[in-house]
C-alpha cells in the first residue's frame, strides 16, 4: 500500500514510519523544508516539500505522492509546554488543525485518495455524565479555559476529515501520549514540570485521564491505515484513572518528589483554570470501540506498569 504521512517526524510519526516500512508499505511524507526532506529520505521515505498552509502547494505534493491512504499527524507542540500558558503554546497546532486540514482533505479528494487517518485527542469531552466517555460524548467546544481554542480547532479538524465527500475519514482520538519523545517521557515538558513540583493536584484530584504509550498509538495507527472501518475512535490504554492516583505514580516512577496538593482557588491562580479542569473534572475515555473494530490490544495496557518501564534507568 502507498501511504503519505503529514507529520512524519513527530513523536508518533517516527515510530509510525518505521512500522509501515517494516510491514512492506511504500511510505512518502510531506516535508516543510529541504533539510527535513533529506532527513526523511535517509530514513527510506519519499519526501515531498510543501507549505501546508498553501492549498496549491499541498495539492501538488499530494498529487505527486499519489497515495492510497493519507495520514494526518501534523502538530507544532513545543518541547516544553508551559502549563500556565497552554493556549499560547498550542496556538501553532490549532492553526495547523484549522487551516492546513482543509487543504489536505481537498488535495486528498482531488488525488483520489480513498482513506485519510487523522490524529485527534480523546480528552476534549464535556465534564458531565460518567467518569469514562465513549466516542459519542459531546465535545466541550464551549470550554472557556485556555483549553477551549484547542478543543474548537480540533473539532473543526475532525469535521473536515469526516465531511469530505469521496474520502473515508478515520479520526483517532489518542489519549495522553507517554513514552520516548513525548511530554510524559524522559526529558519531556510535562515530566519536567512534575519533577519541579509545578504540576499540582488541584482540589480532590478526581479528574480522570486516559493515557496511551506512543508505540501502542503508532501500532493502532498502522491498523487504521490497513483496515476498513471509518469514523471516530478513542485510542488509549485500558486504565483510565483519577489524577490523584496517576500523578503521584508518575512522580514516583521518575524518582521525583510527590506533587503538591493545593486548593482549587490557589491552583487557578498558580497554573490556571485549564489545569484545574484536568485535575477536577476531566473524563477518561473508553477504547472498546477501536479494540473491537480493529482487533487491537495495547502492548502497554496500563500506565501503572508503563510509567516505571519508560523511566527505568532515566
């Protein structure tokens, strides 16, 4: 199968490329510069330089690559996200999701691409109802915290992927990535915040998170590329858990001091309402639909064993 990846050099893009190549697929990728193109070529990938914010440039690159499946993994997340400035640090990714996605989808339709697999996030549902949500839960587009713009941009991206005539759209809502090259991995931005005790447990810490090891996310993406089911799927591990449980466990796995527990009002002032949302109101996510549709089982079914494995010897 011929696969074109937008975002091939990111945290998930790199392991995804290697898995696709090992499985015998022809892999091409979009590159934003000649230097990135050379890096991709050295990895055995056919590179096409383009500006994803320019519709004509994207259309020409996708036509030249002539893929059967396009994988949209574009992000521009800085190596160290400042929890206090979430909206600022995610603004470039929001722009990619809003502006570049329609160009990719139009180019895919024009080139006769049959299937587009797109990176999304699972942690954007409304804080209502059960503690663990499936894919039918309402998206929190009316979120008024710093998380709001990212949620709205992601919802717009999903609508573009799922609403393009003639293209089979697959949206993968990943849990929080952990593992090599991620925010929750050795040297990662969030891990550094935890090490410095700047990621508190706000209030009772009952917000629920779902994680996924980046290698499991890459493997799930390969299955989505090769498979036929379409629609929206959560891709996360089997163990959604409250922040008051997973955050101290992460600190322990890192050999870091335990996180501070602070009142909600103080946390709002220290790190902002969006972090309070994560700590007190966030819902976890069920992976049942993806597991059934694609016969997937994560190699790291729980962060409880995954965190210690990732940080062993770091």
